[in-house]
C-alpha cells in the first residue's frame, strides 16, 4: 500500500509540474517597474541560505546527543524535513500561510498554489524592497526547521515513515495557521498587536508543545539515557545553529538596515549570556562545566531572543538569554525526575525558551528600538497592554499546539504505527529503518 501511495504522489507531482503552464499564471509585470533595493535583496539571499544551514546544524546537534545506534536516523530526520517541507511549501503551504485571509486564521492557498503569482516582479506588502519570491523562499526555511525541532523528543523510537506523515500534517494543520495568525497583516494575532519578530510562537512554541505531546504519546524508551554518540557533533551543530540564527533573526528585519543590526546584536549577546548562565548554574548545583551544557545553554538563549530580537535593547537581550537559560535548566532537571521521556529536552529548551521569550518581549519591547511597537510598550515602561496580548497569545498557542499535535499523533498511529518494536529499538533505528550504521 505504501508503495502505491508513494507512486501516486510522485506521478501527481510530475504531472502538475509538467503541465503547470496550463493552469499556473505567471506573476504579471507591473505597469510601473518595481524598484527593489539591491542591498536588501542581497542580504535576504544570504539570510535565506543562513537559515537553511540551521537544519543540518540541528541534525548534528541532535545526532551527537543520541546513542551510536541512532545517529544516522536522527540526523536524517532533519535532512528529510529540508526535502519534504520544501516541496510542500511550494505546492500549498505558502498559500495557507500567506495567502488571502480566511477569518484571520489561515490563508486561501488557491491564488498561490504551486507558487502561482509568487515571482520577481512583485513584493509582499510588509517586505516591499525585495522580490516576493525571495520572501517566500526565506519563509520556507522557517517551516523546514520547525518539524525538525520536534524530532528530539521522540528520538530513538519512532518509525521513519510515520514521522514523515506526521511532519506533513503538522505543517498543513498547525504551522500554517500559526504563521498566518502571527505574521499575516490580517491574522488575528497580528491585529491584536502580538509581537513575534522571528518565530517564538510560530516555530519554537509550536515545536515545543508538539514535542511534549509526542513524548507523552510514544512513551519512554527502553534505554533512557544512552551515552551521547559524538559530543563533537553537538559542538559543531551548535556552531552552525548560532551562525545560521543570524539569518533567522537579523533576516527577519526583511532588509539590510539598522533593525537587522539590532537583531544581530541581541542575538549575539543573548546566546552568549545563556551559555554562561547554564554552565554557571550547573556548577552552582554541583555539576561539572560540560560541553553539552554550554551548547544547550547557547541554543536556549537563541530560542528565547527570537521573538524579541528586533524589539529590545542589547542589555535586555542579555537578561532574556540568561533568565531563559536558568528557567530551562531548572525545567530540564524537573523533567529528568519525572515520567515523561522527552529524549533531547525539546519542550524544556524550545517550548519553555520560546514562552519565556514571548513574555519578556511583552516586558522589554521598546518603540525606541522599533517603531512598530508603538505606544503599547513593554511592562517595564509602565504599559500592560502588550504584556497581556503576549500572554493571551501564549495561552492560545499552547493549548492549540499541544492538543492538535496530540490528535495528529493519534491519527497517524491509526494509519501506521508510530513506534518501532522493542526488538528494532534495541537494534537501533539506523540499521532497522535505513539499513545503515556507523
């Protein structure tokens, strides 16, 4: 049955692309030439490439943490997100995210089906200085990494084909409405005045809550704490993530301007402060200063500053990174004592880090940094409106992402078993799922 389904999908894609000229209308040439900014365009091309490199970086980050029998499978889960989500984004997911609004919740995909109308002659309304196609490709990289982030929660025990099915459903039914509500000018969160510069809700909170749902649904691994296969992979992955995150956050300014520089600065200091806070807290609580701890701390800082990067000052960026690192470190310790096997602490790092960043955006956002903030500044400046909006969005996204993800795991498990057998788990996913091993 699986072979038939895959054959149908391949044939459908081949036919749709072969005869696309019969039903897809190219982006019309404007009556007056659109004057794109060459500097903005050049920077956004680079930023798009930087965000893409984050996903293989995540593969190294996760792959080094798991046991030796599961390194290839864990890394391949990230690489397959690059493959599957890219095609899905072009076919329909971009339209669902940024197409004409349907009640402020999701986009109408038909006008942008197969990137129809997404070309180099027009621009997105909030990014008028770069081609529409470049904006769409930049946003694709955010969609790619989100399901890849989730994989750390159910590492070492999920069937690969079941993961691919979940990934497709997650993008279509969870990621796209969150992206539309948050970043589309007619989205309900956007109209509420919710601030999310680069993906605290859309990427990290959605991935974190989906990870928690997956860890609960799949249950614990047989061998819960295998020795990390390659801590050097974790270091390499962290370096790639930090490097790529400059495109993630500074690129979300959608131009080569002062706001991009501000986001670059807050991203730099938040990551460093978080790494420092993590290893210091480990030492305070009686552990050694470890490479794993330093790497995890840096990533938590990057997560936490993501929603705030273009709205807060450099000094507040340091606070956000350090504070989020301390909170996530304590949550990780609590989880390790509990019954939920979130294998690589995705919820504690990405979910909690994203939530802390969202709330602290409501505390520190300043109109002197970004005029978009307007008169509803952060709580520290004496205004409660923005903070309450951030808190409202946090609750809605948390409930939606967790319940919808759990429902998707349930549905996928009815279609094809999510979890490998105990025998295959013991042998490792590299050999049982892919016929390869280190």
